[in-house]
């Protein structure tokens, strides 16, 4: 079951869930600040702050490599699936 809202895009709420899955905890405001200020997220339909799957994956490969390896996650699709199953 894929509970992520937008095809090929990640919202702040979803980014927060991914970081919670990998790190054990992530505050919504931290997720928003990271996406908006550090990663340059854009707004879609004046509703969602979003990033592409590729942008999120690139960020995670740089900043959470050890956690991805520990969980044996090798792709964004696998990460979304595992996060959705948590």
C-alpha cells in the first residue's frame, strides 16, 4: 500500500515520515525547514511544499547513507514502501 500523496513528489509530511523511519524522530518544523530552506522545495497548487523523489534520494544518500545501508534500502521506491509499512 502506497500512502504517499503525489506521484514522483514528496511532501513535507512524507519527508517527516521518512526521516522518522530512518532516524526514529523528526519534528515537522525541522522537516519543513530542511525541505524549504536547505533543499529549495517549491509549492504546488499553493498547498504542498514538495521535492522530487530524485532530490530527496540525493539528500538522503548524502546525509543518511549509514541508515539506508543499515536498513538495506537501495532505492526511493523501496524507502517509500518500507516507510509506508512502518
